[in-house]
């Protein structure tokens, strides 16, 4: 399944900071960033189990790739196909990246519980794509969520048809 099928229009967002910065004063921004990703991934359903799964995975080890990119991911029961959500954060969040950089590009991934090999393949492909500094720069410069979605799906100037096939 191509990335544009995983990233519906409703699962690509630019957050101006309000969604991440609201909450109890001094509360960590990372859980709120994961909650925002979970909300997008839930497609209008209950996002709490997804946020919990992403948070549990993040608590084991940072999903930050470096260069301001993180790929929070989890395998969950009850879904038949993988789902992805992309957030560009106006105010970067500390994901505990090895390079010390705060994260402003978040590609969250949910994979069916039984899909271990495909999950590893997808994560490797994502890491490879986000290693490209020109690609990261294009995502940061995108004027709106629609432009972001085109870049992420390969329909923009950075077309790369091999990026993130998601066939189970």
C-alpha cells in the first residue's frame, strides 16, 4: 500500500504549538505530541489506546532519528492495515534524540500486531528517506498540509516511488 493511502488528508497536520503547549504548566510536551499523533491515527475513534501504545514504545527507547525527525511507532491489536500520521510541529519537542536536536517532524506509524517483519522494513525505509537533508528541508518549507501530503506521498518535486510501500 503506498504512503498516500496511509496518510489520508486528515492524518497530515501542521501544529502551530497550541495543541502541544496547552495543558498543565510545565507538563512535558512529548506526551502531548504523541497524543496529537494518536488522535490523527484514531480516525475519529478512541485515541487513548493508541497514545498509550506510542508512549509505551517511546518509554523503552527514543524513536528520534536525529536531524529533528522522530518516528513513534507501535504494533496494535484490532487493526488490519498499517496507518501513518505526519505532524510538523511549530515548536520542536524533546524526544531525547542522540544528536540532542528537538523534533519538529513526526511520522507516527501503527502496524497490525502480527506484522513484525513488515514493520521493520517500513521503519528502515522511513529512516532512509528522512536521512535526506533536502527532503527534510522541503517538508519544513511546505506551505500547508496539502503540500506536505504531496511531498510525503511522492507526488511533489521529490517524487520517489519506492518510499514506504506498505503491503502486508
